[in-house]
C-alpha cells in the first residue's frame, strides 16, 4: 500500500484486521498490527476490540487481560464492546478448561 503512495490510516488497518478475522487468518493480524505501529499509527479502541475477538477465538484470557491493560495504558476508555469481549474470552477459556478437567472424586458422607 505504502509503495503506491497510499498512506493507510488506523481505520484502514482496522478494516484489514476485521477481514483477517472473517477469514480466520489470525496470524496476519499480528503483521497488520506491526505494520500499523511501524507506520507511526496508534491502535484505537476499535483496534483493541478487534484484537479481543482474536482472544475469544483463541480462548486466550491472558492475552485479553493484556489487551485491556494496553488500551487503558494508552488512555482509552473501555466501552461495552470491550467488556463484552473480555467476558466472552473468559467464557471461552472456561469452556475449554472444563473440557479438559477431570471431575472431582465423589465424596462420601458418613452418618454419626
């Protein structure tokens, strides 16, 4: 894009990230984020909310927490979509974890 004289904006990168999400090319999102920051652009709240959707698809609650910390560090205020993303990431993680857990042993009660 830059080679043809086009200077993409944060919104342009958000569109690229959204497209990568749609076709499940999650690895390309990291490249888009790197290009964005290398171009001197800062992610906005929409960018962070899109990255939270990646966390949901990867069931990565730790990354979701980092995303939340990063956006607040940038001085952005989380919105309803942000909190919804955090809750969904936690839910996806809990479901994944529940599928791998061994049920607790049955407890027995004794009568006295």
